[in-house]
C-alpha cells in the first residue's frame, strides 16, 4: 500500500492544480526568495479597485494578456523592493517576446526557466474544475479534490468561487493565447539554453502529484537567484 503522507505533506497534497502558482510557492519557500506573480498582483489590483485594477479587470476576466508596459512597470517596482535583494522567482512573467525584450533592456536576468508542460485537454479539465476559498487561499477541484460539502470551504463552511477566467471557454482562449504569444518565448529559451549560457531551460512534466513535480524541480535547480516558472496556465 502507498505510505501515508505526514500531516505536513498532506496539506501540500491537498493543494490543487500542480500548476505554476503552486510550484512557484513551493520553490519560493525552499529557496527563501519572494515569488513575483504578475497574475496575483493584477488580481489584487482588481480586488482593491485601484486605477490599475479598473483598467485591467475586463482584460483579466476575458483571459487576454495585459499590455507589456503595464507588466514591466509592475515588475520593475517590485524587484526594487528590499526583499528582492537576494533574488526572486517570477511566476508567469515574462509571457511574451515583447516582455522578454523589455526584461533585457532593463537588465532583468532570467537564469533558470522551469517550463511545466501539460496537455491542453488536461489543463482544461484541471482549470475549469478549480474552486477557491478567497479569504484563505484554499483551493479545491470538483473532481480531483472536492470539498466535504459541495461548493463550501471545509474549514469555514463559506462558499467557494470559481475564478472568472477559469470557466471552460476562457481557459480555451487563454490556451490559444499561450500558443500564439507565450510559446515563441519557450522556443527562444530552449534555443539559447546551452552549457555556458546565462539562461538554462528545463522542461518538467506537469503530470503527477504536486510532490512529484516539486521533486523534479528541486533536482533541477541549484541555488540561484533569478528563476522563472512558465507554464500553459
Ligand atoms: P495568471 O494568474 O498568471 O494565470 O494570470 C492571470 C491573468 O493576469 C492572465 O490571464 C493575464 O490576463 C494577466 N497576466 C498575468 N501575468 C501576465 C503577463 N506577464 N503578461 C500579460 N498578462 C498577464
């Protein structure tokens, strides 16, 4: 029989997605460097109804990408904060060739690219079944990790929500955008990744438990500062 995970590990098992956000949190904790997620930053701008939030809300809900200028400004502001002095981990940025060029122009290095790859079909299934408890950040999946009571958080009994951009149609649109705008960046990183090069590209199979994927990633990262986690979603 499979060994029972310790209680600490079972918290990790329960987290949903095995996507880039989850893995980025784990790497960030392991290396003790902050995670810079432009997706999280934009969502919190929307939630706080700031000027930026109002400008990007419709774009986020539709699954399109916000403009490269907005992204580079967010990133530049963030990496100049003191907790980024010893390094940082990008989650989902740069996501276009334009952003990668702006990174170069601003001397923002990306040393290790971790590409978590997963079939479109599986992504659609995983994303469209995700549900979140906003206040705690706990996440569920209607099929793979259902809450004890349908639609309700296990701990508080409060209602779970679906991210507006996680509905199936929007996920499909996000994947189309990934193939058109982000995949060329993956090809670029693959091409420039050679022994002696500054940037190293690693592809990680996104199938498997969160722990399996984390282990594969850990085996692939030495303790280096600037990392990027890239994946379809
Ligand atoms: P994520 O949580 O990384 O999936 O990002 C959620 C949404 O935020 C995306 O669908 C985009 O609308 C926007 N976003 C996040 N990061 C970027 C980026 N680097 N470039 C453009 N748009 C982004």
